[in-house]
């Protein structure tokens, strides 16, 4: 893989995700992607996110590169974000809130991977989103084991979703197999 400007990729993906989430919520949404860390070792990602209960959306990455993406929000914040985006329809329905969170993950991860694909000039295809619950370190290890077998290069970003003047902060881990590492 070629070298790319991760800050530019993050900024463009955040703009695209803001637009798509705004359409879903029917109100302005601002997504910010900051604090890009490049990770080169199998355990380096663990220290970047707090070890807390999270709701995560994972998706496989296929195409010319293989790996995955994992977007996690603290459990209570995820519930609030799902309800805010879905409105009153999700207030009494955990299944609806989960569906909305999967769509949030699909949009944020999908936009990031699409912009990344364009920057790399390689086919990077996001898979279907799956909702997971647990602790960040456990979910990230499980996701990497299933989707990449062994971690090569990964990028860790902080994702902030601002809706109705309230921010929800999560963590995005994008990773590739060892034989497909890039910088």
C-alpha cells in the first residue's frame, strides 16, 4: 500500500459522514475525526482507549486489502446517541436503537473506508456492520482475530458526533492484515 495523508482522509470522511448522518437524523450533525495514531504492533491499540463497557460496530474490509474496522462508543453514550438519531421511535425500542447504531457505524466506517480507498487508489470494500457489546480491549482483540488474523498496521482515531449541541465521543480502529501493512 502507498503512503497517504491520514489527516486529509479523516477530514474528508468526517465531512461525508456528517452529511449522511444529518440526513438520517433530519437535523445538522457534525462528525469530527481526530487524534490519528498509527499502530504497528499487535497490542499497541489497547492503551489508546479506556477499558470500559462499549457498544461497537465492526465490519470486515475486503478487496485489494483485507482487515476490518471497529467503531466503539461507551455503552450509555451509545444508547443516548441511538435515541437522539432515531427520535421518539427508538425511545422504547432497544432493537430500533441498535439498528440506528449499526447504521451510524456503517456510515462512519463506510465513509472512512471509501475515502481511504480513493486515497490508496486500491479497492477497499466495507462489509456488513455487526453490533457487538463488551469491553474495548476484548472487542478489538476479537475483531482483529476474526477479520485480520494478525494485526499489521492500524489507525486509531477519536470520533466525535455532535447532534443538537451534545457530543458523543467514540473510538475508531481501522486495521489491515500483517502482509498488507502501510504507513
